[in-house]
C-alpha cells in the first residue's frame, strides 16, 4: 500500500506516467469509466476547498466509484475532540482510499501512519499540495508539449503558497535550472526552500520586484493569490493583497506561446480581461486536475491500467 503525502513520494518516471495516463483519460474517458467499480473514496476536508474536493469527487465518479466524506470538520466527531488517528482508523473500514485536506502541516503524514488504506494529501497548511503539482504538470505537458525545459516564473504569495512549494521542488527534480520569483518582500520564498533548490539541485533563483522586468523571458507564468487565511492579522493582509496584478497591458511584451497558470481561486490578482487571452489556461488547468487525479486513484488502488495481472 502506498500513500501520496508529498511529490517526492513518486519517482520522476511515475510522475510522467501519471501525466501521460491523465492525458489519455482526458482524450478517452469512457475507456476508464469502470475502473473503480465497487470502490469508495473518502473525501475528508478539514479546510475549505472547491477545486480539490470536487475534482477528486468527479474523478472517482468518472471511474465508476462512489464518494463519502465531509467538507466541514464542524459536522464531524472532530468537533467532539476525536483524534485524527481515530478518525482515520475508522475511515479505513468505510472506504478504500482517502483524500484529506487539513490546516495543520504534517497532518496527512500522521494520518498515513494509522491508515489501513491509501492516503492522498489534498493540501496541508502552507506545506505541500502534491495533487495540485500533478495538475500543474499535466497542464504544462498539454500546452507546452513537455514538462521539462521551460523558464518558469512564480508570482504572488511564495511564502505560504503550498502549490508553489510543491511545484518548484518538482520542476527542480526534473532539471529546471532557473526560476523567476516575483513577490513582496514579506512573502518571499522561504529561505530553507531556497537553500534546498540551490544546494541540492543547482537552481538559479532570480528575485525581482515587478513582473514587467522578466515578462518577455517567461514560458510558464504561475500566478497565485495573497492568501488571507495564512495571515495572523488582517492589517498585514490588506497591506499586501493588491501587490501584484496581471493585466492585458502587462502581457503585451510576453511570448506568444507563454501560458498563464493559476491554482485558483482567483481574487483580484488577474484581471478578468486576461481570461480572453489565448495564453490564459487556468480554467483548463482546473479541468486537467480531474484526469490526473483519476490516474492517481487507479495507481494507488491498483485498478484499471494498474490492475495486477
């Protein structure tokens, strides 16, 4: 039995395998529509979610399986003081696989220690978001042809953005050697992560204050929102929330085949008029999350294309 707690739980070959399988599922979903007959996904969301929760629900249903779970921990026995370990032990009797989001960093890893079924980390605090990374990679592969070899810029909340943390480490594993980092001083990429990228992977990190400084050299532009829920006081959030905003005007000097990505939800960091630009692929990115999660579910359950002979 395997879990997915962080992207490093998968080898690079496995990641590419999931990306390619997800693309096959996107092109021909009917072929895989019975892969999870009789299987149950438990969707345990201790923190609010739209895309991650419902994309997993959709993925399991498209595979022919069923879904149980909750999207508000206040409606569960956690409200009564039940431990996470006990919750996970019980869910192992009710389901075949669990996807879990939790505000506390490390909670999915703890859950995996007590689980009798595979655990998928659907996001833990500001730490990791491995299935968003798979979603990002399948999107890059779909629109750019390959996962590797692109100049990637990350913009916005790089300090608390778990999507950024997971993706930048994974791209470094794939051999990317240069990243542009665009953020307020208060929201720069954590120092420990920067050291890991430079010392372990030999990555060059170029930190700039304005997206216009590097917009013409970017192949993949990864926007993020300033996350209100990660701030301890509202004043700091209000000071920073409008720090960066992508507009059609700012895109005028960018490459014609650049893609603009965003894990969503968007607040005000991308103008709505950018939606009409062919380089904006963030809604397609959200769509691709369903198919790569379908691929992941079949892998961890060893069904469909991964069924044991």
